[in-house]
C-alpha cells in the first residue's frame, strides 16, 4: 500500500470542479476516489476534472472507478469527466487499458478546463 491523497473540491466555476489526486491509486485508495466522484455526481456538478499530475501509479481497481464514472456521467447526461495526466507510467496504463479512448486526457489543468468549455 502506497501513499495517496485527494484534495478538497476546487470549483473553477459553476460548471467545473477540479480534484487533485496524487500518489498511488490502488485497491485501498480506489474506494475513496469513487466516493469523491459519487459525491460530485450527487451534487449536480456538470464537469469534473481529475488532476492526476501527481499520481504515480494506478491499478485495475482505479481503472474501473474511472471507467464507471465516465459511463455514469455520459449515460445520465450529467457532464464530462476529464483527466489531467503527465506521468509516463500512468499514461501507459491508460493506453493499455483502453481508458484513453473513453476519457479525454489533457497535459495540464488549464487545457482540460479549456477543453470542457468547448464541450459546453
């Protein structure tokens, strides 16, 4: 079990919330991430940016949490999930799992927020 942290919600504007997640998102950390995403969905937030810039590892449980969140947001027309990721190993996991074809990845938080603004 590695280190894991998740920030308090940072509202960029009324439609965008940014969560910064760092460390290792593994089987022990994934339930906390899922809980925070679920809280966002319940609060009628439109767009969610997960800033994984400080995340060094994700496992299959984290992939499942992100896949499930993207699916729920899409099916309920509840907004969009965008992920900021620049760590090479984490990017490889996104590519291998195919998650990069489901969730839009950005290099910076500013890029993610701009991308979400274009989606409406």
